[in-house]
């Protein structure tokens, strides 16, 4: 399931170019050409690592010679680079991978720039240990479970009676360390995959088309959180009611961008953001500050961004993504600030009734009576809440789709290990 060059013909060439949304590199070759055979593994390597930056194709000019006449090609191997609608750039003769990347960079296609992975990262192996057979086995296992309806969402990874979350379905158990050891994938990535809601066979197939063997995914969780806390994911700054938290979110984004650009970050810069987030979190105890509480907790836990092997921290991060999106869906459903505060107010009301009860603990009969009393006083909200929960799965679909699209793109763009 690794990316390979697209094999084109005279009939498919023009359509492929017309439908491309990225630059296209076309390798003109023939089976009898020794330099072409030398270039073949280099072209394959380029295709494998080209996700999101370049489309790679090849044409056998022995079968389809018209392409040479069309572009005035006199010798092979020849590479044609198509950008926009102008004439293609061309390179004649065999190149090393380094020379090919340099030539592409001269034409504004940067295939090599990647920020360094922090030394604190403990993961020391490639995804699926570089084993395409292992990748294929796990992919087919999970696609099969998805087709059977065995995959579901949970507040954490779980596997019970042959059903559970995506990461657990890969290894048939919920232990994140088993997931890491059996797949060669970072624990953090498993937590995020579970949260993105890859449930059906099509979604899981899309995941494994992007998730490949032999890759370095250690920066993907941080890149995903940079996207998720940004405006492309949701207008968080517009949802938040505290300007101080909005500014802190912007500071975190700036630090994250600097680090992902490969710049060394001072520990004090991160600790300042984390410390301020912790202080704000303590101040968000009012029922109407639930979203602020969740975002502050995320900024605290992400300052600095944990290494990808820290399962507990990434478990908390994934859980808070869930709560934040729940609040987002309430906002998108037209809930007022008062509506969103009501569940917390209700919880406080029940706790106070329990505190005042003679036994200090409510009986089931008392809970039933109090529930009826609360419902009578809040009939309109109860109807709104009930309708929201009935439609929750449908409301979450576009949010999950955006998350899957973002994570798939980041996986496809990741470099070799």
C-alpha cells in the first residue's frame, strides 16, 4: 500500500495532468535503457515520500513513443516537471536522489526540508518496523473489523468481545505500550487516531493509504495539535470568552511554529505558557467556563509538547479534544452560554442536595424524585438536550471528517525514518 509512481499511457496522460492539484514529475523511460533502470529505485523512493508535495508518474516510451515527439525529447531518461499550465521543466540523464531533490528545489518543489526530531523522543524505529507485510496484515485486520462494525469511539482505547477503538483493533488489546511495540507507531498517534473517528471500512482504508511502513511519525502528533488548535480546525478564538486565554493560545501557536521550523526553543518559553495556562485553569471554575477550562488544560499539557511515548499525557490530551469538540457542537447547534452551563449547574444542584441529605448520600428513590423535580423546572432545556444527544453522531460527522483529512495529510507528508 506504499505510494508508487503512476504508470501512464498516451490515453491517460492529459487527463492525469488536468486533474492534478500538485506539481507532476513524469519519468520517460524504457526497459532497455540502463540509466533508466539506475534511476528506477530513486524515482520509486521519491514517489513514496512525495505525499502532499508532488505527484510522480512514469511513461514507457517504447510502448508510447508519441510523448517524446510531443515534447521534443531526444534521449532518455528524461524527467518532465509540470507546474501550472506552462511548458514543463526538463532534466536529461540519470541523477542521484540528492541531485534530483536539488533540481526539484530549484523549481520550487521542496522535498527534503524537515525539522529535526527532539532528542528526548524515545521511539527508535520506523513505522511498522519498515515491514510492508506487517503493515498490510494490520491494515487488512482493521479494515475487516471496520467492515463488520466492530470499531467504535471511546473515551480511551478499549477492546472487549472483539470490538473497540481503532488503535486497539490493530493489536486486539487496549494497552498503548502493546500498540507501540506491535505496530512500531507512536502511542500519541494511536490516541489521536482513536479520537478522529475512523469507524467504517472506507475511513480506515483512507487511513492506511496514508499510514505507511518505514516512516518517521514522531512529529505528526505535534503538527496535528498545531492544526487542531488553529483556525483551520475551528474558530477557537471566537468561541473563547477570555481575551487572556486567546492571547495565550496565540503564544502557544507561535512557539509551536518556531519549534516545527527547526529552531531551538528555550525551556522557559514553554514553561511560561504552561504555568499561565495552569493559573487560568484554576480560575475557570464557573459553570459557564467549560470550554475555557478544556482549552486551558490542553495548553498546560502541551507546554512543552510531550514526547510521543508519554501515553498518559496524550490520553488526557485526546480526552480534552473530545470535551472541546462536544462544546463546539453545542455552539454549532445554537446553544447559548447559559445552555452550555446548565449541565454543570445541574450537577452542582444534585451534589448540594446530597450534601444536605440526612445520610450524606442519596438513595435511588431520592435520586428519582430529584430528577423529576429538576425536569419539571427545566422542561425546555431537557427537550433541547435530548434532541442534541439524538443528533450527536450526525453533528459530529463533518468534524471527524476534517480531523481525518488533516491527520491523513500529515501522515502522507511524513519523511522516511
